[in-house]
C-alpha cells in the first residue's frame, strides 16, 4: 500500500519536472534562434541558392560563401571582432608567436602580381639570390596566378629544413630558385641602439606585442646597459597592439616594481582582472623614460602608455593615440581549423580611465601625450620606412651613433633633447662626477 501511495505522489512530481525541463529548453532554444541564428531560414536560403543560382555552387564555392557569411556575422558585432578561415588562423598565430618556417621575404601584390618587396639579410631567400622586384609565379611547380598574398604565403611556409622551389619572373624571364626553409623569427623589439652614448641615451622600438615581447625587451635593456645606458626612449608609434599579458604587461613590468598596470572588465568573471607589477622582473625602476606615441598606437600599446602615464613613470611625447580600449579573445575551433575573435572586455588604465573612441558620436578617445609634437605626412612616410627597415633585418645597431634629423622625426628629436637636458641637470647637480 505504501508503494502505491509513493507512486501516486512521485509520478506527478517527475512529470512536472520533465514538463518544466522541456518548457525551459524550448524557451532557451526559441530565444537562441530569435537572438542569434535561425537554422531553418539559413538552410532554406542555402538550398534555394544551390538549386536556382545561374552557376553551379561547387564545394569550393560553397566553402567560400559559408566563410563569407561567418565573417559578416561576427564582424557585425563591432569592428574588432573577426572570423578566421584555416589559412587566416595560421597567419594570425604567426603574428602572435613571431616565428615560422619560411624563406625570409616580404611580399605584396603590385599591378596584379605578388612581388618581393623585401629580403631579410642572412635568410634562405637572400642566400638563393632572390631580389626585390622579383614576381612569384609558381611554388613547387604549382602556378599561382590568382592566389592572394595570404594564400600564397601558406604555400611558401612550411617546416624548417624542408626544401621549396619558387619560380620568379625577373626581367621577363622565368627563374627557378630552390632553397631550404629555415625558422624565421619576427622580432617585435627592434631598432635597439644608443642615440647619445656620451649622455647614455638609449632607444628601442616595439612594433607589436607578441608572446615573447617582454623577454625580448628585457634582453634589449640588458644589452643597452652594457653600453652605459642611463635613460631610455621607448617607441610605440604605429604599434597597433597584440598580446596583453606576456606582451604589454610583461613590458611594463620591467619598469614598475609594484602597483596596478591595467584593469580589464567584462561580463564574465574571468574577464574582470587587475594586472599587477612585480618586483622580481623589474630592471629599470628609476631611470628616466620617454615613450613616443601617435595615432597608430592602439590597444596593447595604449595599455603600456596609459600605465606609464597614470603611474607617472614616463613622459609621453607625440600625438594622441588611437583610442582602442577593448579586449579581444581568440577562440579556436580545432576540429574545424578556424578561429573566432570577439570582444570580451574593456581596458582601463590603472586609475580607471576608459578612452575608447566612438566615431559615430565624434568621440576621439585615446591618450593625450604630456608633450604634443605634431608630424607631417612626409615625416609619417619616413617613420613607416624606418619601422619596416628596423623590423626586417636592419635592427640591433647597438653602439652606432644615430643622431636623428630634426626634419625627419621631430618627435624623436624632442625626446632626445629632453633627456639631454635631464642629463645636463643631473651632471650639474653632481659636480663631483666631473672630477
């Protein structure tokens, strides 16, 4: 009898729980379809196109259309969200890691042809005789007339040690050059040199923030200290950002021994964080520091500049920064070989400033330098040329006197002048050093 009453009591409870679960699932499914994606509409449109479009939708064309749809869907969130195809994902990972197997060339599409625009010194391409201006027409015998730059570089890159034969067009003739791929490292810390050895003024440029930027910067600082560096110029101009923790935070940590570096705030608990400086990694706690910034300094570069400005650790010279104070996270889908980059949080400086630009509302955003030094368009072209030369083979000129031409780079010249004045005041305040 007890079992009978127990059954009568439990059965409605189980059925109620099941109905509640079904209702909840249905509600969530409906909300998801209404908010994000309607599978039935997507399928019907795809079948409609496949059955009625004037040309047959091949498998390759269908793949292209799908990726285009995904790109539009993700990009509509905000300008910084992105969907990466398998080829784009591999290229993106190269940018963050800074190393790959290749031949050491810069390529660009010019007049419809993928053309060599730079050859790195000491890399396989230079050893094989590749010249600037050579046009790539085939890789390992496969013609590449319609490949864009991203696709073509995937054919050129491979495992270090593997051979590759590239067919170039030079002076109207086809030329086959065989070379072995080598590990190519793209340094993010470049242009390391003493600008004024007598006063101990050193310089280095960070072109982007990679996973090894903090390590490279510490090596550069130790190297410069060996040449008597007493003050530093950090050039972040035209640096559009990159990796936050090992890159931007790791760099700031070399100059601060404690306290906040940057805050991130988002919807998830994981995105709410305050990054702190640590004494263990500090190399330069009191040495004078000037940071160069401009309208191309964005995201992680603004994290660095904002930390130094809030904490009064450095003087910013140049022009207002870009104003990108949003955090993007990359989510990889290994089974599909694609990746999705979405905005997950906002950056805030140590003192809580959020300076995101908003073009629609005419909000400029960005960090305002302590000393504003404008630059002409011609001077910007000179800067971009110097960055390219530094990043691709003409870096690490330590010990070479390189006094900037004021007509070419007024921002760098102002930074040097400021540190020279500081050095003069320091010497005047310590007359015993002259004896």
